[in-house]
C-alpha cells in the first residue's frame, strides 16, 4: 500500500519513471531468444597463404604437416593445405594464429593456442576496436569512421586521425578484421601479440575466481535505493501529515538499508584489498624464486581484483618476456643439441674421415646459435687440422699409386718391346720403346734401344727398296 501510494503521488509530481517498468515480460523473452539464435550463427575462418592468397572455411585440425578445414557451403569433404604455406589464421571472433610464431613456442602452449583457436569460448563482446601499426604496437580504440586513406578514432578520450599507410591490420570489436599490408608483413607484426593473447585469456580465466556479481549488484542496489529516497523526499512536499508520517518511516527503512549496503561495501573493499596485497606478495615471492607459473597466477589474480592497477600488468609483462626468453632458449638448445649429435656421429667413424667436412658445417651452425661456445670452436679447429693432414696423406698415397701404375706400365712396355725385337718385329718394338720413353724420358737403356730399332727399321726399308729396284 505504501509503495503504491508513493508510485501514485510520484506520478502526480511528474517524476521520471523508466519505460522498462511498463514493458511486458514476453518482450524480454523475445529479445533473449533473438540474441541466443544469433549466437549460433558462426562465421568462417580465413587461412592466409604465403602467396597472398587465402582460403575460407572452418578450421577443424592443425597438424605438424597440414591445416585441415571444411567448407560450410560443401560440408562433406575435409580440405587441407600444407602448413608451411600458411602464414596467418583468423577466426570469426577476431582471434588469430601466426604459424611461424606458433612453431617456435613450447609444445603445450602451442597446443593450447590451437585448441582455443579451433574451439573458441563464448567471450564477452569486445569493447574496443584494435589497430596494429608498423611499429609493432597494438592500439585499443573506438573507430568513428574510415576511408581509403585514414581512420578517425577515439583514443584516451581524444579524437585522433590515423594514416592507413602506418597500419598493418584492423580487428574490429565484432570479430571482423582487415589486412592492410602484405600477409607476410602482417604476420611478422602480429607474431608479437600471440603470447600476450594467451596471457589475456589466462587473466580472464583466473579472473573468474573473483566474483564481480556481488559488486555489480551492490552498485545497482545503492543507486536504486538513492533514487527511491529521492522520490520519497519529493513526495513529502505534496503529502498530508498522516501520509508524511508513513513516508518518513519508509524513508528511515530505506536509509537503514543504504547504510547496511555501504557497510557491506566497505567490508568487501577491505577483503579485496587484503586479497590484492596477498596476491602481489605471493607473485613477488614466486618471481624471486624463478617460479614463473605461480607468479603468473598470482599477478593474474591481482590484476583481476583491481584491473586498473598498473603494477600487476607490468609484472605480467616482465613474466611474459621471461617465459618467451625461456621458450626461445629451449628451442635454441634443442637445435644446438641436434646439430652437435649429427656432427659427433660423423666424427666418431675414423674410416669416414671424408665426411668430417659435413661435421665441421654442423659445428659451425651450432656455433652460430651459441657464438661463445668453446666446445664447438675446439672441435672445428681440431677437425680442420685433422682434415688437412688426412687430405695431404691421401694426396701422397694417390701420387704413389699413380707412380706405381706408371712403373708397372713401363715394365710391361719394355717386356713387349723386347719380345717384338727378338721376333725381329722392329716396327712394333720401336713403338713400344718410344711409349716407354715417354714414362722415363732419361732412361739410357730405352734411348739406346730406340736408336737400334730405328736403325733396324731403316735397314729393312732399304733392303725392301733395293729388291723393288732389281725387279
């Protein structure tokens, strides 16, 4: 009765009442159903290739060799494209994957990113548009309008005009995106934000541990009670004494309720401050120990309690950089160990010394990863010296072998020449002696035998000519 009186008198006083008070419940049901149906209308993923071409479809699997997807227009077959040809992936939520960056990350993190991309969670609507520029920076803003040459945005409450030529990509808050430069350039810039995106997802995940519903309800309740008190005070100006007495009692109840809410708000603030301080302390202690996983969790919790605080975000960036450095270091160590193993396998087989040149190449590649590595430097120096010694020994042996072969041929030619001379086949003997003379040009015996054979050949020729004359 009291509330109805307040409503009645408040109406007479022309105070504002929200139009939603008069909307029927079925109106909200229709709206809820409409938005629910819209949520099931999934868009397509876009696969950008290294030749600036792209494929549309829904990515269903990413293996070490292939990116597999389906075409919504023909949902039967599964299509695939070679993973090495893929530069960049975008899904309908505006999330993206850069394949080169993905290949350099830890296997578990890479698998997590792929799974989150293929099976995106129902995220809250984005508040800002995102633009990525040539300076490898991400700017969260609100795009007012855009044309072929520039964009007009709201950034830090200021209206700013941005030249399109300075940008590489735009991700709109509705999940749509636009590439402005070459795919390779865009992928290079966006690769800096893959790990940061993962951290953002973790912030959201850990933020769920802190209930914000109570805080929201508290603020709404405070505002509603304050409005009700204002209405009661306005009504008092136009009411009689008896009604005023009733309204004063109602006013007291409302004031008491507001005081209780404010007291609860102060208590909640104290608890939040305590949780924030504990989270920051735990994060600092874990970071000093090098326990980056627990430090990350603690600072994520602190950031979710007070999202506007700068310190947790700074610490998260530091941890993220350290994790990236560790990830890069692990990748380098894996490559280094693989190169060293291949080099040692070639080096240990002494009979396979001609493969040592390949072993040196492996050691040099490993040294490029760790320029100050003493082991690689020592092995390269040792193998180069041993390779030079073995090469020289091989050259000497080859010379001896060729010399022995020539000596054997020399003896065979002498034997052939001697047999031919004995059979008085002086022409054949002369040819064999001359060939032997090419091998040992200063051999006195061969020189003498050549002269004798020449004389005998000449003599035979003269005898033949005389016989022809007599006839």
